[in-house]
C-alpha cells in the first residue's frame, strides 16, 4: 500500500495546546432528602460556598409528580427551611417524563427561556429531579446555559440512580436518532434518595435492573452472582435489595468514568454500552414502547447469543445471562428484532447508526466470560440474524 502524502508532515508554524481539567462531584445516598431535618441536598448545592445563598431553578419529572403530587410543595418547604443557603428563582417546572421530554425540542427550548427569565447565573444551580430522560434533557439545557451552570441531579428511578444520573453525559433525541444532540457535562452533585424508588411501578424498577446486569456481567462476576441469588426479590422491587444493587452499579459506573481512560468518549471503545447497539434501534422501532432497560436486556441477550455463534462464549454463560434476565422479569426478545423492510433486516441498520455514534469505526463489546468483555470491530450479519432466530425460538 502506498504511503499517504501526509505521513511525516508537520506544519512549519505550529503551536500545540495541551492542558488538563480536573472534575470532581459527590454522589450521596440517603433517604428522605426533602425532609427538612435532612441537610444532604442543601449541602450538595452549597458545599463550595457555604457562606452565601445559592439561586436554584428546579425541574421536576411529570411522571414522578403524578406518583407524588406533593413533590413541588415538599421542595418549596425544604428550600424555605434552608433559606440562608437556598433560593428558588421560580416555581418548579414540571416536564414530561420518559423519552417524551427528549423527543420534543419545545421542552428544552421552553426550559432555556425560563432559565433566562429567572436570570440564573453561571454559579446558579439547575436542580433536576426525575428519571434518566429528564436528567438528560435538563442537563443538556443546563450545559448550554452560560456554557454550563451547576447541575445537581436527584435521580428518581433505578436506571437513573445506578447509571444515567451518576455519569457525565447529557442528551436529547433529534432527527430520528437517539441522543443525537448532547454534551459532556459532569454534574455538580448527585443525590440518590432511595425513598424515591418506592414511587416506581414494578415494570420501571425491573427495567432499571438491566443496567445492573450489564455492568455486572462485563465487570464484576461476584455482583452478577449476587443478582442471580436475589433475582426474585429484585423482580418484585424489594427496596432494601434495590438499594444494594443501585449502590454497587453506581460504584462500578463511577469507577469506569474515573479509571477507564476516556470519560468523554474521544475513542471508539464503549465497554459499558454492552447490548446497546441494538437497544437504541429497538427503542426507535417500537416508538419507545420498550423501556430503555428492556431494550438493553434484549440487546444483551442478542449479543450473548451472537458471541456463542461466533465461538467467543461458552453456551452455559449465555444461559446464565438469559436466565437471569428472565428471572428479573426482563424481556430477551421482541418482534421488532425480526422486522424487515424491503426484505432487509431493519435491526442491522442499528450497527451503522452505532458506528456513526462511535465516530466511524465499529467497536462493539462482546462477552467472553462472566465479568469479562472484549472489543470486536466487525459483525457477521448472518450470525446476527441466526442469533435473533435463536432468541425467537427459545425465548419468545
């Protein structure tokens, strides 16, 4: 192969800029964070300047408000109790929960207008209380306001407390693609109030456990075994068990962000996106009938079946994963996996979309053993289709 003309070239007049920026943020677990006797939230907001009053704009998840109608009043009472540290700049804004908040550009536009009207300055706090989608959308708005106000998250779902809420990404959906618009914006603080999980329907609690299975099967064999042993209680949203699962999952995610070497995803490897290439496509194909966690569950089952078909994974490991997902009440197949358009599998287009999301080079995490994954850079379409057929015939 001939050498590229640019090999060895350096511009004559060149200045190279290089610097590092450190980020830190606390992730606090508590119960009843909005009880006026609990200082956790007030500390999280004002911890860097305890001597001054901090302006706060609050965004509330409509789904959470429906389950807990007194939420806005609880927040206002809490702020009043800590009036020397906190100041609400406006009435708490209630936005749609779930993917609706990320699909409607009008929601973020309205939020930005309200932030401007509230005159929230760069040191002000955008407090987002809700599920992962609300945290994503509110975080996106906050990250582009004054190039980034302080974002304090109070995740209210299993999925948000163990994954989305503790990470550094924000996003909204656009142009038919999930998370097409987004930023990297580490939060100022995260307050995981375990009591909020008691408002969840069991289906949503189960869906959030998919991310716990994901990080366990890729990173922590002992945690995976614990999930197997406690699947029955977790399936029925036992709050004490959920708290243990959420804490360990959040810890593993934080560890990956801090030590994985690529917190802002400049490279192509996404080990914690195991099962996600097809999951994102499934969410779109089902018009979000599937919860994100349910789609990830199916995606993990598909990739485990593919790894077996490719000779990378022992069948008993696939069985353990699929059996755990099933025991937790999570799906491992959906008819959208088998959908065709003009005779061509639709789900396979998810690979191209995932490649674009990564930056052009395909890099998909595959399971090698419980607690161990490996990156591959190409996938055999026929084996993918055969793996879908296996899931359909064995688990439909």
